[in-house]
C-alpha cells in the first residue's frame, strides 16, 4: 500500500469512503489510503472501525490487499480481517528463513497463523533450489501453491500495463494463478499443478535450523 503514492499525483483521487482510485495500465485500480488524518490534518493510528472494509466488501466481490513490508497498523488490521493470508516465498535459504520468522510472529497473534497459506513463487528458477518437501519440513507447514518461473511473460505484462489474462492467457503462470484463485474461492476440484524442481544441497539449511530449534 505504501507504493500507491507513486501514482497519486498523476492519476488518482481520494474519495470519501477512504478509497484511492489510480491508473493500472488499461484499467482503473483501487486501493486504501496509507494514512488516516483527523480534520486538522494530524496523522492518527487507525482502528479497525477506521478502515473502510465494510465499504470495500459492499463494493467488490473479492478483495486482494497487497500489504507493505513494514507491517504497519493498517497491515495488521488487514491481516485480522482477512479470510486468507498469502505468504509468498522462494525456495532459497534467506526466503525460507523469513517465512519461519514471520510464522513465529503470526503464532503470537490469535488466529493469524491458521489463515496463512504458503505460495512458492518462481519455481524452477535455479537448479539449486531447495525441494518442496525439505522446505515444508523447515517451515513446519504445507506448501499451498506453486507458481512457475516465467520472468519474460511477467515483465512484458507489467511493462505493457496489461493483466496476464489478456497478455498471455495460455501461459503456465497465468493458468496457475487462475487455478489458485479458484482454489481460494472454494473450488475443491482445483489442484495445484506440479512444477519440476531439482534437488539442492541442504546441509547448510539443516545445520542452521537444527541450531535454531535447539534454542526452543
């Protein structure tokens, strides 16, 4: 949400409901204002009642909130209100380390950890990636979905300002995202497509997390 301000001077406006309308390529996109202020213009720490989730739910059938990396007060409110929390990672040691840390933090917040679904992005990017099985053992949670690596398709869609469904409807990454959306919407018949991934050397990984677990 913090990135929203970059497009604000050119093509957005703040509406009374607290929504911001901006330009997203060919289509308008909407987002929450990242700051709340009282009538005098002083910044405030928002409460759940301050964030217009009721208006959002009445306006849209589905809400997808791209949270900041700072886990601000608004981010935490969004996490509390969410039906699903999608935590995106990659199959490398630094990313998995962050997942473990975040899951430990979420475990201290009532009801959050149970809503988290792990999404592995850019599967197949490198030959040395950690296997899904070992990643699941490390983070202690099942991988919900895999997204294949398709940098060229993604960068073309982003640069053209066109949704993947229009830019490359038959691409593997597009089909995977569509299937994931259906699964999140309650379609039990949809299953995550498997993405080929070669094994990696895990000696350093288990050495690190073995030491970490020894402290708990």
